[in-house]
C-alpha cells in the first residue's frame, strides 16, 4: 500500500500542476522545502509551487525506496529537473510527509540540494 501512495504523490508532483498536488493535501497542510519558510495552507502551497515551477522546465521522480512509520511516510527519490536552458540536472531528495486518517497530507517536508539545478 505504501508503494501505491508514494507513486500517487510523486505522479501528482511530476504532473507539474500544483493544483493536482494540492488535492492530496489537507486544507491547513504545511509544506517546508529545505530551510525555506513553511508554506501553510493549500493556497499558499499552490502559490509556492507555481513560483518554484516557473524556475524550471519540468521534473520527474524515480523512487529509490520508501518507508512508513505509523502515519508518516519517508521517500528517497532521484529527481531529474529540466532546467530552463534545456539541460537536465539530477539530485537525490528525501521527502517526509504525515497523513491523517482520511489519507490527506498534513505536513510535507522536502530535503534536497538544488545547487545543480541553478548552477551556471
């Protein structure tokens, strides 16, 4: 079951449509990307994702492994980013999210070094 949930989450992210990802979130969800300020609420998360997506041409995740501990899922992925200059950059990322009993995500954290994505 965890594999299906993880695939569904990353398919939503890779759709490059923040509204698609937002459907997986509780209304009051929090998203934290690295050490950035938390985005709180679906609306803020969608706006933050739109801003981030405007800096890249696309992305795709390859799931390496995942774990579930109670209501928390931890996923290690290899993410290939399409840069705006047409080149690709790949980075390893870890995403951790917490779901409530109805399956909606309440807290989502992403740990990745994006330096290769924005390198000259």
